[in-house]
C-alpha cells in the first residue's frame, strides 16, 4: 500500500508529465482514503496555477545566450 | 524577509510581482551562466537526506501531525489576496538555490522538465526529485506563513 510520502511524489510528477496508468490508479486509490493528501494535491495544483500567473511575459533577455 | 519589508514601496500586486520575479530571474540566469562558464551544473548538495522534507513525514511515510496539509480554500480567492503573493514570494526566495532554479524554470517560465534537463545537463529523474522537494518545501512554507498568520 502506498504511503503519503510516495503519493506526494506522484502528485508532483503529475504536474510535470502524464502519469502512467498504474501510477494514476495507485494515486487515485490513495487519495480516496487520505484527506491530507487530497489537500496536498490541491496545493500542488494551486502552486502550478500560481506559477503561471506569477511568471509573466517572456523576457527577451532569456534568449541572449540561450543557444 | 527583505522582500516583505520592501513591499510598502510597491503599489499593488503587479509592481511587487514584477520586482520579485525580476530578482528571481537574475538569480536563475546568473546561476545558469556560472554553470555554463564552469562547464557543468553544480552538484545537488541537498540530494542526500533532505531534513526539511523528512520532517514533514513519519518514518512510515505518513504525514507528521504537525505537517498535515490543511485547506487553502479556493485558488481564485487566494490569488486575489496580496498576502498570499507576499508569502509565495518569500517562500520562493527561501528555497535552496537548486530547487529555486528548477522550480522557476518549470513553473514560472513554463519549460518542460525535458528542456530543463537539457539546459542544466541533469537527468530528468533528478529534475523530478528536485521539483518534488521544492513543492513540498513551498507548500509547508506557504501554509505556515499564510494560513497560520491569517488565523493568528
């Protein structure tokens, strides 16, 4: 049975790449039983959304040595 | 934290945000340039046993009672609170350098982990580990700085 720490790894991973079927199933199972992890999952999603609003327009300076 | 003390001179969120984002961006760019000059990404010093993370969990892998995540309410409501952004900024700045760099490239600049790894010359798996830790640190920091202060 997956524990909270491992569940948070999958919650984080989910923000960066699609989970595999197996990862999705085990995360969903854990979340269905763990309210603390459901909150953590919402928080990671909120951080992801916050980042999008926080990091604004593309800065041209980024390109000057980017190749 | 200096980012909060200086806040008074900034009218509204957008000026403040731009200012903090500017600082972060320079931190990141500087680090990346230094890394390019030296020809390699600095070793990930927080790789071995991360206390700040381990303290959130029991040996068994369950949450510590003191670290159990609580509700932050609706994201939209949080985003409209200036205090949320101040805490977010302060927590970003408090992240260890590697975590701040990778998290910023991923979440603030929207790069894929694949691109980040190519840019920094690290393995993608490493990237995911760093991001996992960065997010756990951020969530703990924000929860302490934001929720606890609001109810105090």
